[in-house]
C-alpha cells in the first residue's frame, strides 16, 4: 500500500510520513489490522517495552503518572441516598480502588490507551459488591462491536476450555483517541517512543567515541631505517611490548620512516573529538528530551529537568497545555470508574431501581441556592471522584486572590482556607484549642487604627513643644 507521497508504507515504522487508513472500520476492532501504517498490538507492545528499557521514556511516563494521580485519589461524599452511598463504600473497599488507581490504572492507560474491566461471570450475590478484573489487552483479548451499538462483547481466550465472554452490562471499556467510529484506543504515550529512542541513540554515538579514545592510552612512534634489514623485526618487537597493557586500554604503535628526499614519513591517526560538536549535541539532545516530554500529555521541558531558557513566566504558560491534557485523562478515568460502579449498582438492585439524589439550584440573583431532591436511575449517578488538584496558580496569586475577595466580601474564610491548602474544620478546632477564632486574625496582628487627624507618632502631626 502506498501513501499520499507515493512512498511504500512500512507497517513497522511510518517515520514522519502520513499514510492512508488500511482496512475497514470494523476490521480494526481486534487490533490486528494495520491502520495508518501502524499495527495496534505492536504499537502497544513497543510502548510497554520502551517503558522498561528506555530511561528517558520511562522517567517521563512516571512523571506523567505522578502528575495524573500522585498519592491522592479518593471520592467525596456521594449526594445520593444511603443505599447508593453504602454500595459505593463497599465497591471501593472490595476493589481497593485507591491503590488500584495509583499503582495500575493511570500507568496502564498511558502505556496501552485502553482499560478493560470485567465483572465476574458468576454473580457473587446481591449482598456483596463485585470484585472486578482489569484484563491485559496483550493476552489475546478481542473486542466486538459496531457503529450503532458500540462494543457488544469482550472475549478472552484460555489455554484450556472455551474462551471467556462478557456481554454489555458486564464490562467497562475505555479507549484513548478512539476516533471515527474506531472503538479501540491507542497508547497515550505512543508518540514519545521514537524521540526517546533517538535520544538514546544520540548518546550512544557519543559514548562510542569516548569508548574508542578510552581504549588507546598513548601513541608510540617507532623509527624504521630503510637500509636496515632488521628494522621490521625491531618494529614488531617494540609494538609487542605494549600488547599486554591494561585490560581496557593499550598503546598504538606507528611507523616513522625517512624518505628518499630525506623527509620523515610517518603513519597518522586522528581521533574523533566529542567536544568539538558539544554545543550542537547539547541542542540535539535537548530537542529530543523536549519532544519526548511534549508527546506525553504535552509536558513542558522543565518537567523533564531541562530548564534551558525557561523563565518563571514562560514556565507557567508552558504548563497550561499539560494541565488541560491531565484533566482530559482525569475525565476518561472518572467515566471508567463511574461505569464500573453503575454496573455493580444495577447488578445488586436491578436496572430500574430509583435513587434519591440531592442537588442545588442557583436562583436568578446568583447567590441563593435552593436544595432539591429528585429520583434517578443508576446511570444518572455521578461519583465525585477526587483527583489531585492541578493548577498553574502560584501561592502568591492565590494569596492575592484571597485578599481581594476578603476586602470586597466575595468569599468566606472557609473558601480562602481551602484554596490555600488548609482544612477549615480541622484548623477551627486547632485554633479553638489555643484560644483563637477561625477567620478572625489574632489581635497582635491587627494594625491599630490611626486616630482622626493622622498618626500622632508622625513628626509632622505632633504639636509644637511649649516654650521654655
């Protein structure tokens, strides 16, 4: 198959050339038909391999995963009735969702671009939450589906017996960049593999040059007399004297001969000097680091330890695309977990069960909230999953914002405290224990109000001294 540039497409390496889509949409569901010159399964495997074998790629993916999840993943109180809240607590505990997200799901989504979670085929009963399993997409998992219904079946082959199959309502499948009715996804970090490999290749070339220089400890020049029949034997003897030098190095022997015109003729050897192109090599290496980081969630180069010419102002601007990309992944993970929870809720209490949820409606004045309740099915319940806060606001910006809101009476002390990273309820208890009141500064920190007419401590405000 040929691309738009007339060049033959190579399935293993499309390089920088674009290609046409190969096969029909439905053909790609099993992941074995090349699309755009790529094989989905091989692309996934290449990304996984790079994570473990390429230091640059692995480090940047680890940084991206830490930015996505860190060690803070939980859920806020659910605004639903007791049945739904208890079901969520049990589902969280049985599946250890906090640890699962931190240790597996975020990383696997970056490397695979797909998450496939299945419920047990044998119903564990209505009294307990189901323990779900996330399948390894490299184990021959096939996905069946169509444009109208989406994914209709997940199949996992087994070494013994019939394959395992899950029908709709028994699995949750999430895919990254599943475009144009292609229900399968692509690794989030796939575009970072090539520049990371090129970066290591560039470093290896320089290491090879250093290694060659390190093997030659010195150069010996031996004079050979054309008229002396023993000159060659003497040359071999002197060269052999250094044949058993240290294991990782040796001497290089060159011949020096007097020519017929009386001029000395000598062998010559030149060494490649890495330092000669150090400036260019540094730029090239930095470009590969920058491209690798950019291809993983749009991370700016200073996230990968390459500050370069980045200033504080440019760093804040460069962080915005990464923040948007992180929130996009958060949305995908949130949807994945919502689907799993809703499936278990419907399994335990039926698909038609109604739950009471609490909402607040803002009135026309913009500052009055009215509490309302309504009855909804499981598919309308949204769990408030709590991911790490991702912001580009500096502490100075947050403080200035809080001060402006305080001066104008726009927000409560609780809101300001929470924005600055404090727990208002906990801080109120701690302050009360030492005789302070939350939201009221200590008296010693309050500046005294100058009396009418100015500050008497100012020299120009003092009355003249009486005559003596």
